[in-house]
C-alpha cells in the first residue's frame, strides 16, 4: 500500500528537507532543540512537505528535538532516520508518535564496499535485514521510507533486488541516494528509469521514488533534477545546501530551477513558497556558524549583484538582460548594482541620480575619470566617496534623492 504522498497530483514534487538531520551533521551546523524548533517553523512557513527532524537513536538531544517538533509543527510530515536495527526503529517510532503525520526513514547499505568493509555482512543478510526492518517500521507507522545507502555505487542487479524486497515488505517511498556524490546527471537519471522498469510494483502500487544527492562533484542539484526528469517525485535537500562533506543538494536551487525551467520538467509542481527562500536561508545563517558563500546561487549576497559595466548597462535597460528571475521571486528586496572598477558610466549616472545629482554628458565624463582612478585604489566604493569626487558646483545643485536605492 502506497503512502498518501502518492495520491497527490502525479506531477507534484515532494520536498523532503533534511537540514535538521543530514544538514546538521556538517561541521559548525549543530543545533540545540530550540534552534531546531525555530528552523522547523521556518521550514513550515516555506512550504516543505516533510521535515526529517533528526536521527532519534543518535542522542538524547536528537530524540528530544524530534519529539518537540512533532508537537509544535502541524503541516509538514515529520520523519526520523533509523538504521535497519530494531532498537533504532523503536526509538524513531517513539520520537514521532505525537506527529499528526509521521514517517520512519530506514536505511541500510547496498554497495559491496559498505556491506563488506563497514557492516561485515553478506548480501543475503542485508536483504533479510531490509525486509525485517521495513516490516517492523510499518507496524508503527503507515509511511515508511527505505534508502539503500550508497545506491549509486551498488551492483545494479542487487540494488534492484533490495528495492523489490523493501517494496514487498511495505515501504511506501524508495530513496536511492548518491551518498558520496559520485554520479553524473545522465547516469543518475538512468538508474531511476531502470529501477522503475525492473520493479513494476513501483508504478503499479504508487510507490514514491526519491533522490538524495551530495555535492562532492558539484552536481547535487543537477542530479536531483535528472532524477525528477526520470520519474522521482520526492527530492531530499537542505537549506543553503549544508550537509556532510561538500553538502547536500540545495533546496533553493531545485525549487527555483523547477519554476524558471518549468518547460524542462513536464509541468512539475511543488508546495515551496519561493518568496520565502531567502528569508529561510537567513534564518539558518543566524542559527549556525556561517552564512552561504556570497556567490551561492539564489540566496548568496551576490546572487542579484552586478559590477560589470556591460551587465549594469543591460540591467538598467531591462533586468531580463542579465537576470533569469526577479529578486522578489525568491524574497530578495532588490537588485544591487555594485560600483567598482568594472562599472561603466551608465551605472555611475544611475547611482548619482539616486543620490540627487543630475550630471551633463561632459560632467559625467569628468566624474567618471575620477571614479575609475578611485576604484583602482579602493575595493569598496561608498556613496560618500561618490559625493566626494563631484565638483562643488554639482554638489550645490543637489535635488531630493530617490528614497529606494538600487
């Protein structure tokens, strides 16, 4: 029997946020129970479908955080991770027992490397554990997700067999993670297509396929989108892409791509409120020890900033020249035209007019020479610097400045 997640519009992509579990595993990203609750409220406001609130067996703190979140958050489904061990699954069940809608997420390695070196069990033993653990989880909740860890480096025939066993045991979502960020998009998409074809029960019973990608090769978002194209209807991701090693697929990148490139993803829909992407990123940045890199897509400080004179001229003529989405779409207040040594006359005139100074062509040319000389010496140009290079006669005829800069 499939999860009720599969009864939604077949084009609907479920966003499974694991910021509070996989994301928190990143150095510098640990959170207290109260901080996790604050973040969970932000995720609820963002519109995520599922919050993986933690790994109940990992610590008393994780158990407490999951339990607290289940009692405070009502819209998203709340999940706890569990190894394929009875004690893990029982602990996860206790942690999510107060949720309006709960999920237990069971994982077990499927690659020979993990089975032999880490778990020291045979393939046959792993299949038995898969069936036993999924059945146990189903005895506690109706919604069970199963993940064959290191799926992308697993023998394909064996991966298919493990997925088949998990589905027969009652798994309602099958996640095939690129645990170590090894795959390329075409390979990852092909894996989903092959598993769907070789396990007919997936489509027949409405089992949801899920992607979970790491960014070791910088391909996590691209791989997640490839999985969606291949039929996955759940994506596991984190805010700002935080997570183990190089991080997880970034939620904001996937959500924005589905919107901007709707033509490529067959009308795929989601519940993410795009104008909450930047505010949610800011909440996380205030909780953990760092904010996203300035050049981070969608939510970085420079995502809607332009310094090149050619780009600034195009932006002033029509923002579509160099922006594929408006800043307001993702919750950013406005575009920034950054003045620096690469800027041109158009951007300089624009900023001076905002400050209340209208210059003739000749005055602008003279001022621009002064500006370039200053920009070669200074990394950051401030409004007072611009005013300082203006001749006295121009400063004296200042008009009322525009209240909204940039």
